[in-house]
């Protein structure tokens, strides 16, 4: 019996049931489709009716939605344009209830503002009707502003014609009481839409811009907005009276930008009372001189940009109304972080400078210890304003300055070398120096010749034909000599043994022959030599062979007239 039972066959194992992804419940399958991303949605929606339903009902796929006219602009056929609008409308009808951030990018003004209207289009307010007020937290309508001739043509139209351009957003904006971020940057904004913002009690970021002007009700609306507002950007031809004073109520502001295209800003001095402000953008147009607040008076300011603006470029771009900062007259000043830990102070078109040390002190906010890069563009620099009183022999620039850029500046009462020595002093720590378009009285200023810590030097646009020998050349890694009058490689380059990049484009008289090969070989670290097309073609074959991949041919972006002057007629 024992042997018989041992010979009985074992029972067959039961096969596990086969499961497919379709066996997942709707909630779990929807999450899987969300992980696949919206780009896969167009394909997965075709798998089955169930998948189609889940793709358009999964909230995680539609939290953010952007409607842009970038693809519409490529459709010339009116029938294609009609399908484009119909498709966007159907999509929003299906997913609008899930959208948390809705954005309209109207860079060509084909969506929110159209004249004449495109076939089969919808109005912006129709789209907003399809968004759910409980879900929407961010609404961004970003339309590029028209050019000045277009604005002039719009302003010449009748009120009824202009009225057709303004979207009726007020009824929809009143629904969105949970919105935290609102941006309306358009050709025109209706006053009722601005008034509707008063109901947005959770608003913390507001961007409002209009090419045709901001409504007069703006100050009253700002007065009613929650005091917790942290970001505010206002742009238009001008600000309604009383706007700046109303801003003082918003003591929590951290970012403030005011841009008036054609008018001056009413007294901005009180803005220094905004103790939490970390970034300020303040630009205005018009012919009135404006006294800008000194950045040093802000308690928490970290970066800023202030100056005169003209977005439509007047016939004479050199004509501008100067702005006053700390007794100096200039066009623009900015302190910005170009990369982590690297701060740059840039001053443009400084036309009246009583005292540079005082100006620099006023431009440095109290929360900012210093800056590593100073850029002076198109400035008039009197020698009397560059010198400290008494027997002080050090420079007036901070010792931690690593980069100095002086572009197309004019020194009065002395030479460029004198000005540079007064600013830097004998013991500077510069790593990069740019002297572009300056009236140099010597190829390399004397105070720079012994700067062995300098690794980058730019002497472009200076009509140089030779270089001065000096220790500075031995430490240079980059040397920019473009747009000068060199005929041959300057012999001083034999000492540039660490040089890796040399720019010589737009030297129209430059000829590189076989006699230059020994000098090129001295620059043993050279990895890139930039030449203009004509100079590269004229270079000797032996030079081109030696350079090989080091040669980089670049377009000449500036042509200098080096021809002799024509004799005057008797």
C-alpha cells in the first residue's frame, strides 16, 4: 500500500490569473497615466474609450495649461486656424475644472487682441468661463505690447473702436477669489477688471500692464488689496496720481517693478520705507528730471535697476532726460547678481558726476556688503571727481573688486591712464579689465602693466597698432584686441605664454604671414584665435596649418574706417 500511494501523481499546480494594466482601478490607472506625462496623452487617449476618459479626467495631468499663439502663427490656411481654435476650446471644456495655473501667451497678438478677428476665434473671457474658481490659483495673460506706431494708431481711434479691443474680464475675475498670482499684461485693461481684483483676498503677486494706460481706479484698488502682497509689477505710459503713495501700505512687498513708458514717476523717495523690499525695478520716460531714491536708504534691498526708459526708441536715442541719484545725473544704474555670489554694479550715460566715491556709496544697498564687478558705460569721468581728499594714495574702488569694465567713457581733466590709476590705486586685485572705446594715451596703461593677477584684458575699439611689454601679459588667459588697427601681431605677445584665447577680428589691416609663426609658437597655451573672414583668407598657409583647430573665423560686427581722410577742397 505504501508503494502504491508513492506512485500516485502529484496534483497539477494552479496557474496564477493573468492581469493586465486594464485590471487596475480608475484611480490607480489615472495615476499611471499621469506619470507618463501629458506628452504621451495624445497617444494613450487613443487606446480605448476608458483610457481617453481617464486622460482627460486625471487632475495631475492638467494642473498647468498654456494657450500660446506660437503654433497658430504658422497656420496660414483659415480652415486650419478654425480647427486650431476649436481644438483649444474643446480641450478646455474637458479639463478646465482641473486647471490650477492657466496661461495665455499672446506674443503676436492673435488671441486676446485681434483686429480684424481671425475666423472661428473665441474671446478671452470665453476661456475663463471654463475654469473652475475653486481650482484656479494662477492666471497669467501675457500679451506683447504693440510698437509705438501701432499705439499711436490705436489712440487715434474712436472710443467705440478702442472699446472693441478691451476684453470683458471683470465678470470672470470676480469668480476667482482664490487666485494667488494674477498677471494681465495687455494692450488695454478695462477699469472694471481692475476693480474686480478687490475680491482676491489671497492675492500675493500682481502684474498689471497696459500699452494704452492703467485705469484711474488703480490707487483705490491697491488700497483694498491684501497687505500681504509680495510681488507687484505695474507698467504703462504713466501711473495714475497717488499710486506711489498707496504702495506704502503694502509693507510686505519684496519685489516691486514700476515702468512708465512716456511719463515721469511721481516722487519715488517714499519707497525707501518698504523695509522688506529685496528687488526694485524703477524706470520712467518723459522729459522731467526725476530724483531717484538712493539704494543705500533701503533696509533690505539686494538688487535693483533704475533709470530712463524708451521702449519705442525715439529718433535720436542719444537724447534722454537724465535722472538724479545722490547728486549725479545719469540714464540708468543697476545692481544685479549675474551668478551666485557675483554681483555687478552698472552705470550708464553718467553725464554729471560731482563725486564718484559718494555716488558708489549711495548705490550700494545696506544689505549688500559689496560688489565684484563695476561697469561704466558711456560715462563722463572728471578727474576731480575720482580723487579722495587729503593724502590718500589708495584707489577709490573697493579692494574686493575683481572685474572692471569701462566702455566708451570720456575722461576730463586728465588721461584715461590717470583716471584708471585714481580708481584702482597701486594695490588692486583685478582679475578682469575691459577698456573698450576709450581714448587711451598708451597701449596698456602703466598701472596695469604690473598687474600679474589679471587673467582677462579687453582693449577693443581703441585704434591700437601696437602693445606695450609688461608682466601683465604673462598671466593673461584671454586677450581681446578686436576692432583695432594692427597690421602684424605685436611683438609684446611673445610674453603671453599662458594665453588661451586671443581675439583679433575686425582688424582690417592685419596680415598674418610666415614671419608671425615664431611669435605664435611662443603662445604655447593658445587654444583659440579669432579672426575675421577676410583676415583668415589672407593668412599664410603655414599660419593656417599651425593654427589648425585653434583658428575660429567670426563675423566682423564693427567696421572701422581706416582710409586716409580726403583733402579738403580749396
